[in-house]
């Protein structure tokens, strides 16, 4: 069985975070009050969109950028303010 590629793209939505999970021509959306909550929502959407497939690869993006997501998420998890976008 081939690996299912999945993207989870995050973006600010006012004071909240929106996340869109895409795979195999399907798309699911969620909104959450913070980046960590949005990451948890993305995990739930991945489970739903993957339909129980264990062979899957998820790439998390912040406005289409994987490195920017990693930096923002790790800063947030550490209780630090994410660096300014620019």
C-alpha cells in the first residue's frame, strides 16, 4: 500500500487559527483559538481524511511554508512568542 500524502495548512483567522487538511482530492477545515489547538484539530481531521490508513505522511504548513510552521509551533509550545512574519 502506498503512503497517503496529506497537507495541513494553517493560517491566522483574526484572533483564531484556521487549518485546512487536504489529501486524495478531499479537503476538511477547522478553526481553533490557538496554534496548539489548531494542531490538535488537524490531527482529528487527518484521522477523518485518512479513513484508517496507517501509511500516511503529514506535512504541516504555515501559509504554505513547512519551516515557518515548525518555528511558530515550537516557539508556541515553549511558551515563547513566535517570531514576526516577514
